[in-house]
């Protein structure tokens, strides 16, 4: 089927693995297939990382406290996160994406944007490109599925990939973008969360088409910068390019939440889990971090970051979370947050010129303990050894 250049000035793909962590667990444990699986910390203070599609009808979703998830879905199988395994499978997926384009922008372990402008000569029209990506991912991962959206902008491609999960393929040519977006609810616009949604509804704006037809000056007057942002998106005005990965200067973990959270008590468990993931990533890559950055995104899409340097570079989760918790008073935590993240920066090889910094015996003991726990995890899987949560009051 021919496509005009007007319909496809750019070919932007968003590929998103379906319930990735849970799908990997179901793949590795065939007896769990078809059953509700929740990946997350099994303690009552744990947080859901991913819920399988069998668990979602019970109302289980990411970032939910594990205690709530198990009340809603008591028959669920709880799988402690195995990030080493997820990283391994992610590498297989990203290798597939790289076969189609050098312009791959990973967003996380399980999703990425690809720019395939001009690739029709090699791989066929966009619909065939999408089918080939899905087929090759399934083959490379022994059966895992990916949902693919293809359009002319990042925003529309992302909305398209979300629309028909799991295992979806949605193609939106440039000349059909307005028709595609118009009937969708305003909640599909990036930046519209639980707080903004009622404001838009009070303004009579319930669909993306309503926002596209609205007066931009009014939106800016009532919503500030967010008003201009969502008006541009509603018109599919998103000129951002796909940005291939650059040399690693930081290592982070962040979670976009399905429901906004408010307050320090809600944010701390999310930062604790992020610190554990980042610390394991540092150890896997034989790196230590000299700084910690906390990233929060508000319900109305404002991005807030605070960071601090560490006296001693580290790859220890407790030290990372302690530094992150110390930054929380610098944020206005009365505001609802839609994203919580932690990143380690000033990365270095622990053996290259910094060895004197590690002469503290307690620090060395923690590093040896972490390595021993990592080895047990690698050998036996899951979280065979769990460290108690840090006494948060003690480190305020």
C-alpha cells in the first residue's frame, strides 16, 4: 500500500513490551502463565513494580502498595524483582530494535522510540515495519509480546502503542492524526493527571479534540505553561527528535505512576526501591557514584530535581537512599506527584584513583555484604536474602 510523503514526513515508532517484568517471570515459570502475577517487594512495605494482565482486572497496578494489591487480588503470585534477568531480556529486545534503525532512544528497560524515516525502502511500509518488529521481538525473547505504535511524532506514536495493549499494532499516518486523537479522552495528553483532569472537565474539555479546538490564550490563562503544552499536543505539534543513547553519565531508575502520590510517606518507599535498583546496576557495571539526584514530576507536568554529592562514592543502596531522603525537605511534598525517580551521577571505577576513599572499614563491610548478596541472588534468583528497611526516623 503506497503512502504519500504528506502522510509520512517522519516515521516514528514507539515500542513498549507488555507487562514486561511480569511477562518475563511468566516466561521463566511456565506454571504461572495465565495466572495473576505481581512483581514487587513481598513485604507489607513493598510496592508493585508490574502486574500481569491477569491481575489487572482486580484493580492492581504499578506503584500500588503491595498490601493493597494483595487485598484486591489475594490469589496473585508475588515475584520479587529480578532486575539482572530483566536487563538480560531488555538487551535482547534493544538488539532487535537496533536491526531496524541506528536511531533508537531507550526510555527504560522495556520501551523505546525508533526513527525509521526512509526505512520503507528496506522494510516496507509502516504497517509491515510494525509487524516485523513484533515478530522479531517475539522470536528473540521466546514468545514475549510488544505493542507498537507508529506515527509522525513521538506523542502520537506513544498514544498509539498504548491503545491496543497487549500485543497491539496501531498505525496513524500524518493525514489521520487529527481524526485519531479527537475522540480520545483528555487524560491521554501527557501532563493531564488527577488534579488537572477535573479542571479541564469544568472547562468543558473532555476529549483531545475539545482541547485542540479550544482557545490557546484561555488555556494559558487558566493553566499556565501546561495549557500551552497540552494544546500543542492536542494539535499533534511535537517536533522532538528521537535521540539515540549517549555515553552514560548517570544511572537512574524512575517510575511514572498510574495514580498520583502525595507526601513523604508515599514517596519514600518508591525512592527506596529505586535506590536498590540503581545500587545493583552500579555493582553490575563495576561503578560507584559520587552523587545522588532525586527527580519528581508533579501532576501538572512540572519537573523538579535536587541533587547532592557524597563524601564517599558508593554502590550501596542504603547510602543512596539516605542521601535521597535527605533531599526530600527541599521539595514541596504537598503537591501530587506523577513520577518519582532517583539517579546516581559522577560515576567512576572504584579502583581508578579513588581507592583511599574506601579505607573506612564499615564501608568496606557493606560493599562485601552487597557483593555476597548479589552472588546469592545470581545463584538462586529472586530475593533470597532481604535486608531490613532503613530506620527512616534515624536518618531524617
